[in-house]
C-alpha cells in the first residue's frame, strides 16, 4: 500500500503533465493512465517535473552491472532536467544509432520499470543513448584502470562471447592484458604475467614494447628455475619462447641456449674427471646434472651407461626414513622396508600361500623331516664363496636358543632341543615339538653370520646423509657381482609430502617411490612412464598406549579411545577419498583380515569379532569412569601410604598412659570436605611418523577425540620410531604383521610391541607355541584376537593395501613383492 506523500507527489506530476505540452508522451489516454493505482504512464512520463522524475529514476542498483538483465539507457536534455531513463533493450537495426542523432521524429521505448507500457520519446529531447554492451565495455575499462583485473576479465569475456564485433572491444582486451602483465611483473608475480603476455601476443604480435616485456618476464622465470637447479623446466621455458612467440625477434633465446650448452659441457667434464678418479657418486651427480641441462649432449648417454655399469645406483623416494636395525619385534612399515636392504636374512618370506608365509633362501636349502622334529639347513656353494660358514650359523643358533644374551629369543629357545653340525655345509636343528612354520624362526640377519671383511657385499651399509638430511645413501662395499649389474648404491630421497615425492617420480629424479598414497593411486596409474605395483600383504594400523601413563592402564579408557574414533569414516573419506578399494577396512584386532574374503593372509583374524562402532557418547562416559577409577586408586594408594607411615611412627613412640590419652585432641570429624571442581584433563600426546597417511589420520583422530572431552596434542617425528626424548602417551604405528603365528608374541607379548601382556594373553601365547598343525594354530590365533579385542593392549584401527610405483625404465622389481627391496638383486635400470 502506497504512503500518502508518495501518492500526492505522483498526482501532482500527472497534473503538471496535463497542463504542459511535454516533448514526449504516452500514446494512451491520460485518463486511463492516471486512474491506475501506481500513477501508470503519466507518472513515468514526466521528466519535466524535478521532484517526481528525478526521484523515480535515481535508484541505486546494488548488483554489479554484469549481473543485471540487459537494458539500454537514454539521457535527456537540460530542458528535461537531464533525466536518465533505463529502458528495455532498444529495437534498432543492427544495434546501431543514427549518427548524428535526429532532431525530428520520435523513438518508441518501454521503460525498464514498466515494460508492459509503451512510450514515445522525441529525438530532439535525447542527448545520449547508451547500449548495454557499451556500458559493459566502459565498466570493464574502469575496472582495468583500477587494477581489478579479475572483475574486468569477467566483463570482457562476456562481451567477447556475446558481442564480438563491438567497437572498441579489441583495444580494451589488449589494454587489459598489457596492464595485467605489467602489474604482475611489478609485483614480481612473473608466473602470472607470462600467460597474459602470451594472450596479448596472440591478439596483436605488434603491440608496442611487447618484445621487451616478453624478454624481461622470461629471463626472470628462467633465472628462478636455474636457482632451483631445475634445468629441465628452464630448458622447457626457453623452448616455449620460440614456440609461443615465433614472430618476435627474441635475443635472449640464443643467449640462454648458449649458456645451457656451456653449463652442460662443464658438468660433463666434471663427470669424466670424477669417473676417472673412481668417485662414482660425484660422477653420477655430474652426468645427471649435465643431462638435465641438455639431455642430448654429445657423449652424455655413453658416459651414463659406463658409470651405471661400473657402479649401479637406484634412487628411491620415501616420506619415512628408517634407522637400520635388527628387527626383534614386529616391524613398522619403514623398518621393514630398510631391513631388507641393511639387514637381509638367511631365510625370507617371499610370498603367502594357503598355509601362511612362503619362505625361501638365496643362500641355503631347507629340508624338514617327515615328523617335523628336524630341520636341515645346507649352505649353497654361492654362500660359501661369499664368506658364510656353517660353524658360525650353528653358533648363532645356539645363542638364539639360550636364555641370555642380545641374540636370545625366548620362543625359539622354548622350541629348540638342540643344534648340531652335519657333514659339509649343513646345520641341523632338533625341535622339541613340531611347529607349523619353523622357517619363520630362521630369519637370521646375515650380519650375525659374518663380518663385512669376511663376506663383502652381502648387505648395504648406511652412509652419512647428504643435502641437509634429504639424501640417505646405502652402499654395498666391493660386491663381487657388481659387473653383473646388481645395484651397488641405493639412495633414499626423503620428501616432506606425497605431492613432492610424486613430482620427483614424474620428473625422473627418482626411479621408484616406496608407497603411493591411496588417494593418488588413480592418477599415478594413468601415468604413461610409471608402473604401479601392489605389495603382497596389507599392513595393520594401530594406536600403541604408553604403559607409563596410568590412565592408559585403565581398560575402560582404552575402550573409550576405541569407541571415540570413527575409523570407518577415516578409511572411507580420508584415506580413500570417498572411493572403494579391496582390502581397506576397519579391524577389531591386531591381525590383518586379508584383502579378499578367502585371502589366506587373514588366517589369524577372527571374523566373529566385529570392530567397535563409533559411539562418541559411550566413549565420553567411559573416559569419565576411567578418570574416576584412577582418581580413587590414587586416593586409596595415598591413604594406604599415610596409614603405613602412621603405624611406623606409632611403633617408634613410647607407650602412653591413660592421662596422656585424655590430653590428646579428639579425632577429627569424618565429614567430607567441600568438593572443588576437577581441573580439565591434560591433553594426551599422540605421536606419529612424518607420513601422509599417518599425518591425515592423526589429525582426524585428534578432532574426533577432542569433541568428546579427550584432548589430544599431536607430535610428528621423522623416521620409523619416536626419538628417546619424545614423551608421548599414544603412538600411531603401521605394523607389518605378516606371519601372525610367528609375530603374535612379538606383537602382544610382555616384551613385544604392546609392552604388556595380561595373564590371559600370556597363557594364550604359550598355547599357540604348542600348536602342532594349522587348525590348532588358526583356532588359537583367533582366540588371541578375541582376547586382544577385549583387553586392548593395542587399539586396532584399520588395514591398508599398499602400492609402490617405479619408472618403466626400472625392471626386475617383481609382480607383487612382500617388501620393496625383496628382489633388489634383480633390479636393472636403463636410460630414458
């Protein structure tokens, strides 16, 4: 409903129009228009009335011009108070105005506010007509002048698509590109200036000062890549100069090509000098540098082949370095990878079959007796030639079967009845009872069987890290088989994240990467020069509670952690990015569940025990109960200590008489003291490795536990194990539980990964050692799974199926190895 002042103004406008002789009018009867509730055409047809027309037309439109529906604008002369009228798009031939504007006749229009009512405007009253596209162009030029290039681009793109023949559009486009490139260059954003210059060249190769701008920007871009030693990118950019600007006379192209030639020749000379001095690492770096500058430099390929044949090298990208060490427990992911390199075993798991792991030895033949009570180990001639001795092997087996010493293994000792030398190169082990997989106990590090001088080349020795800890070299000293092409040097290149590691693989900076994150699998599988290979067995992800924290010794609190983590959503949404892949699943225990339904790798997993669901309310309740329980325990402990001290003090005091007793103050009241509010719980420190899966998983776990009142503080560390100085409450670990019948004690025993074992768990592990066939072993492992689910010595999360990737120029890696370096002796690298 209109207000009175507005209605009065409109009535006065109608009266003025009726009395005067206006230069433009509506073709309908005035009486009909004035009778409309809104004042109709009469109110809109009165530019001569300042109080009415000006107020009606000068309405600010908040939305940008580009977002409005198309319209045109007419400006009237001074006699009509320079009124501005927005109209429906004018119907003019070819959208062209008469030039000059007519002084006679009229123009039919429809006002934008009242498009259903036609009007007539006298040409003599019109001073300016602006088409919608002209207004858009003017706005684009204004935005360009103000440096708002993103907004201006939207206007110009719209005009180019809808009004390509608009006069002045091409010049505005070129001006826009020039100013954007100039502003980006001034702000040292050379990468943003480059595409603007390319686009400007495509529109006008003769644009003033374009040559100088292209050279200035390209010089800075190339220089920056050279500072990063990225000669491949710099060379690509120089090649793009000639290809992108063929009509420009760019003097810097020849200058850069000459510099590349001289730099590559200098590195080639350096490589030849280092190779002559048998400094193969320096020679390899130099020839790689020379070929990155100029891949086709004369003599480069021949020298590379000679260096690689003399001292074969493999480069592997990793995110998690691992210190070399003997695996006495179930290893973490990184430790399992490096162990095959620096601590190869006499017997190794190479596959998995219907009855557990498949074991093989490059150095010996294994033969078990029919009753399973004897295992004969016969060293192969190759092992004897390389320095291994049966007498040393027998001695080490005796040390493992003892109850003391660094090499003692309790489960091996409980199973072994004796060790004896046989004729020639053999050792025989006598077992107290048959075991379902005795080969698992024979994974003896070759370092135990010989020294480096006695058996050179059997393993790789870690060398000092280079390039601020980024390069981790492992070298095999004087391997006799070097001439056969076996790798002599393995360099693990540590990268901060999966993106940079994958970039290095695509650039051919590394020959392989140890793991492709699940969310990157699809893109890497599509790369033409790269192959993706699955590992044979999945890995198990768990949280390891630190028994030093009394709260984590309370089982209810460990259950609270289990209920408070939405493991299923982490696997589905975080690790897999919403996709589905076989083998990725949550777990209810510490053993792998296998990749497929009938996968023998899941023989220890109890399918009847379901993973705990995500129950945040129950988790919060259990956490509160656990804290209360712990507080009562500590209070009772303090009370017992106080009573013990009081009794000890009373025993040392002289006896008291009845009079002394009467003088003593009365006992204090048992009334409870006023309760003080409990302080907020201290955050638990969750430690995790610098691995992309671990990092994302722990960040999500922190968010979930924080919400239910279990505050978490993250602590990231480098390597496969936290440093000694890092004090943590929970440790996120990815474990290689590949042979549960062998790994169960190393995982859940009192001296294993869990660091604790209940009486029930200890008894179950002892029962497992007495299993004589696979049915007994499988049943007992599933019982151990059930106990672990109940007691939670480790908090199970999920399992992942891992993949590695390698350049197709690297051969011999195997179809589905258990570990990355399992077939390292067969790896061969060809030049690309």
